[in-house]
C-alpha cells in the first residue's frame, strides 16, 4: 500500500520584545493584537479542531490534524502559545502523543531554535541552536526528537554533521537540493535535478566524519500546488490530486503550515477531508510520518546534497546575505542591498559576544561550553535557575555573581535571536522583521557593555550605515538604528512612565521578562524592578509632573533633572499602554449603563418614519452597552428587537463591535466548570435574532469534547452541531 505523509512547517518570527519578553501590539495584524495571535486563530487553532460539515453547514466531525500530519513548531512560537493559547498548545502536544499510538513514532519534528540559516552560522552557534531545540522538544513532547526541520531547509555538510552528532535520524529537503544519487555501496553517481529525483523514498548521506543521516525530499509539484495553486480550495479536488499519484511508495508533501487556514481560508477543512479519506479502511493511501516510514523502509540509496542550498531561494542561500532578487513584500522596484551590511553588522556583534563569553565564562562555569549547551533547560523551564547554576558553577557563587553568570548566558541567547531568518526574507530593512533583529542586537550590545565588555556600538554602526532603506525618508542603517531601534530600549524611565500611564501605583506590573513597581513616596515616585530571567534588580527615583505643553500629560523628572514624557516612549510601548488601558476600562464601560436598560428600552419601541433606513437616535456607544445587557438578560421585547435589527443592518461597525464583545462573553462562560449550556445557547439565539453573529469557535470546541447530558438537541443545533453527533 502507498503511504501519504503531509508535513506542515509552522513558524512565526520571534516577535518578543527583548526586554519585556512579550509580544507588543502590531498594527498590521489588526483586528488582532499581534501576528502570533492572528495566525494562531486563523491557522494553528483551526487545525486542532478542523471541521467536517454537511451540506447544511452542520458539524458532523472534528479532526485534530496534528494527530495525522507531520509537523514542526519552533520553541519560540510554542512558548508564546503555551501562555496565550493553552488549548491549542495542548491539542498540538496531544496530537503528537496520539500519533505515536497510530504510527509507532511521533508526528512532531524539532526545529532549529531561533530559525537561523545554519550554513551561514558558526559551528558554535549551530551546536547551541540544535542543543536548545532538542532540550525544548523533549520537555514539551515527553520524548526525544528523531528528525529536525532546518530553517528554510538551508543545508550544508557541516550542518548535517551537527544533526548527526546530536543523534538525529533525518531531515527534509526540497527536491532541487539533491545533486546526485548512488547505491549504498557503489560510487556510480548519477546527477539529478528536481524533475528527475525520485522523492518517494529516503536517502542516506554518508558524512566525512563517518556519521550518517537520512534525508527525505518532498514532492515538489504537489507541494507547490498546495502552496500556490489553490489546491486547498476544495477537499475533494485535493484528495483526487493525491489519488492520481497513488502508485508512489511514499507521497510526501511539505508546505508552509500557514497555508491551512491563513493563506487559504478554510484550508484546514480541505486537509481534514483528505485525512478522513486516507483513514478509511479501503483507502489506497495510508497515512504515515517520516520517522515511522524510515523505521520500516531504511534508505537503499545515497544522495549528495547541493551545498548551501535552501527551499525558498533559487540562488542557494543568497537571500539571507545578498541582493539576489528573491524577496517578498510587494515592491517590485526595491533592492535588497541592505542584506549584506545587516548580516555583517550582526556577525560583528556576535563575534564580540562570543569572545567575551569565552573569556569570562571560566570565572563562573566549570565548563562554559557545556553550560551554554544545557542552558536550554532553563529556557524551557525544565530546571530552575538555582539548580542549573548549582550543577554548572565552577565555585560557590554569591548572589551578584549568579546574576552575572545568567547574564552571560542571556547575552548569548539574544545574540542568537538576532539571526532569525525572517530579518532578511522580505524587501526592506525598515520592516518589522529586521527591526526585531536589530532590537535583539541592541539588547545584546547593552548586556555586553553592562557585563564589563567592550562598547561596540560605533564599530557596529560603521557597518550598518551601509544598509539603505528603500524608503528615502528613513535613510541608511545608522538612521534606522537611531530612529526606529534605539527608542525601543526599556530601562527605568520607560518602566516608570508605563506604570504611571496605566495608573497602577503601588502595584506590580508583570511581563514575562520584567517585573516592576512604582511606589508613591510623598513628593517622589520610587521604582523597583527585576529582570526575571537573571534575577538582576535595581531602583530609581523620579519626581512626577504634569506636562502643560502636552495637555497635562503625566511626565517624570529623573534624579539628573532630565524630563521624560509619554511621547518619548517607543510607539510600540505606547500602543501597549493604550491596549492595557482599554483592557482595564472595558468591563466598566460595558456595565456602566446597565441601570438605564429599562428607560432605553422604552425609548426604542417607536416605529420608524416612512422611508427612514437608519435610526436617528440610540446608535451611540452607551446604547450598544444597553443592547449587550439585553442580549445576556432574559427580558423579551419584540419591538426592541425590530428596532435594533435595523440599526445593525445599516451600521456594520456597531454590529461588529457587539459581535466581538459577545464572543468574549461566550468564551468566558464556556470556560466555567461546568458551562451552563442552555444559558449560553440562549445568548447566541438572542444575538442571532438581532442579526448579531458572534464567533462560536471556542464554544463549539468545548461542546464537541464534552457532549454534556444537560445539553438538549436545541442546544447542539444552536451551535451548528449535527444530530448524528448528538446521538452518538
């Protein structure tokens, strides 16, 4: 029987602010808070609850696609998901665990920790990236990784040597990355290209060290069809296309995982259809994953790879260091000559970071190389900081020395994070991705100097200034640094302004990477803070003032008599403050008008004037709050409903605002233990009567898994779940 393996490569750039270790607002991700949140809702979450619906739109099955498809997630996106989308995170881990039961080996593959281009990295950085990734993988999935996805499938012999030394059995490459094939024992090499390579079997690479590693090559035409030819538009068409290749021993597809739901809306449903067909007893294609197939079908041929090649640059790996012509971003006339000086400047900084670590490390660690390799245990939470230091310290360290030791390791981490591949992938240095990379560089540079190392900013900028943005108003790399990167730095001033703007005096402000508190001390404000990863702490004192020139905005005067105002904060931090204020005030806003409900209801029952399409009154924000109270209450009023139907029919902003609010309300109610399903269904039914259609995704997911006894047929039908499911 032929085997089918569909692989999804799931990756998001490391969007974390290097100081706060939190993802700050990204306006381009609207209506979501940031791109992690948006991609998770449009892709990662739908894949864990992929709907199968009948002709009437009723759900008759849900499939956790991670249970049946091969996949890789990087540690950075998984750490975000663990905190911000725990349900989806759990479904990913469950999918891998169940895949071991199905196939004998897990679907999940490891991924290069920071998604760096391995052939452009040093041996030192390659070893660290692999070590941290494998530690993270085992901690999350509860088993050792057998394969690793290379960022952009960028490969060279040295990279394969690193994978093999780490005990990994295989990786996946693009068909054009194969140069020649031969038998296991002979030297009869035959040149191949992406059109002649047989992708239906694994190959062996015998390495100069004597080690070996297997390589799978995905089916190029089929993978391209999924990614670019709208094959996900129809599940049946997708399945028929696969059946046309049913005689292949292994049919292997590999695509950007975002194809399933983000690039192609409802793409996860097309995938679910294919998986369901493949699971049928009479299917000519049986599902598998790479580790399972390799165990049953060891390589019978060798392959010679193309050195320094990748899947997304036809010029090899030039996309990540030269203006090769490969780009994305929508500006056909822009150049990417900025790529080379960006990489050179980051390499320069990393050289100084590595040199300082090499010299300072022995003062703290009995083996500074092994300590760095094992630091991944701290990053994923497998061990506590104190236990880690106890195991690796060269002598008994005092409190200050422990902070210094951890800062050395953190300096290495942020230095590596600056090399994430996305910084070079698109078309300008002033995009989000290069700015993120440079922000990590700024943090690394700051830590190097604070540790007693050299101040390399001037030398760094001599190189970076050769990188010119295509936006002439922004200028060269030096201006990018001063205008767009350095303002992102977060120190005591930024902490104090943030706390004062949010209005949380004498309360802790918590971020994953930083905690601080602003205390009122008579005429002064006292800031205390701690960097969570290292335990480093400090204090600062400020005098509060109101900036009359800025309409009375709160400002601060430092001990050096320097004045700081909100407008001095980076725009991303300003956006974060606005979002926090929204969050703090939202509940109060939506409940403040509840006592006016009866009066508003009486005013809203009058008939429309002839020819009037949009009501002249009652369409303000306060009235929306009243409608929300009406929807979640048990009061009935036909005239009230008729009036607001017309309001929402001709005022989409009001409709969408209420849909968002009711979706939040439903998500909170469904998280209760146990949920009161009939009450939740009544809210949804009442919403629909007004033409309001909230997001039912999380409600349907919970109801599907629980199938509670107190939920009758009407409840299930309210949430579009079919009768066959109800009776199962």
